[in-house]
C-alpha cells in the first residue's frame, strides 16, 4: 500500500519536473558575485531548469541541516532519558533479586516440635 501511494505521488511530480526541464532549456547567465567590481568572480551559462533544480536542492539540503541542528537538544535529552531508564531498570532488577534472597532467608521451614 505504501509503495502504491509513493508511486501515485511521485509520478505526477516526476512528470512535472520533466515538463519543466523540457520547457526551460534556454541558457541563462549565472553570475555569483554579490559585489560590483571589475568582473564577476564566477560566471557561467547553464540551462534554466538546472539553475532551478540546483536552487531547490540547495534549499532542501540547507533546510534539512537547520532542522537537524535545531533538534539536537531533543536528541540529547532522549539519549539521557534512555540511559537513565536503563540505569533504573538495572537497579530495579538488583533490588528485586536482593528482596527475593532476603525473603527466602527469612522464611525458613518450621522445625518439628519435640514431643517431650
């Protein structure tokens, strides 16, 4: 079911991207120099769809990185909670075994009474 839903979603997205690539094949001038000066530091000609795809990929990657970074404190607290839970489980098991051994030592079989 998951696979079918994935294909139902990805097929129209792929067709849209393919149409975008076919419709925007013209070359555009890409200049990466924020400051005016003698000449640009980097300049190239590339198809418009490549520029759009590269911008989308860069945006997705940077957004994912920022999300991962901002959730770091939650991952850290989850790690600490797991460690504390494991420590408490071990302590509970130790205390239960101590309790069992002490209760077994206290409960001793009754001695037969002397019939004197």
